[in-house]
């Protein structure tokens, strides 16, 4: 293929092959190692795009908005610090070191602090970590730019 796109979720619980849960302190290292192995196994003739995870909300925005109709600010989530996005930084560095492109829509989705739950008249979130179909359509031009930039 001309382009291989890899996505992930920072929220997955990692386990051993026998099912034992890995400590959270190991997640950054394990994600980096897994991405490196994956990238090395892909055909060199293909361009590779690694997409960063989307922001995660502290609450389910839809449920929160139902209970806070007069104050949607109660449903927003603070932007995570760089330290809190350590897996993203590790994956970005690993992708670059292996010749892959790393991009994220994080800044488009969470364009200010705190991260919004509504943009204009569009509800952005269907749950804590998935955007609505309508909002995903709003992100289409940014996603197109990312994909076109990954194809050299």
C-alpha cells in the first residue's frame, strides 16, 4: 500500500500474554517498544502515518450536559499537561526515529483550555473519548491535510 495509517488509544489497559495487567508506570515504554516493532515490520515501500490519540474527557459530555443545561462549563475538561501526554511524546519520537509521520488532531479538537464540549452548534463528543459523526465531518479538512502530507 502507498500509505499505512496506525491509530491507537492511550487508555487501553496493557497486559502480558498470560493476561496479567501491566503497571501503568510501564505504559509509555511498552507503547514505544510496540510501535517500534510494528514500524520495523511494515514494508519500507509504504509511507506510514501514526495518528495521535484524541483528548479524553473527565466525564461523559452528553450525560453531563443533560444534567447541567444551564452551565455547560461544568462539563469541560482541562487540557492535560505535556507530562500527562507522555505516551504521545514517546510515540511521536519513535515514529520519527523510524521514518514514519506522526500527526494529531488534538489541537484542532481541544483548541483552548479547557477543552470544549460544543463547537458552535455542534456537540463534539458522543462519550468520554469519541467525537460525534457531525463533529468528525468538521474535522475532515484537517484530516485530509494530514493524510496528504503523509504521502510524499
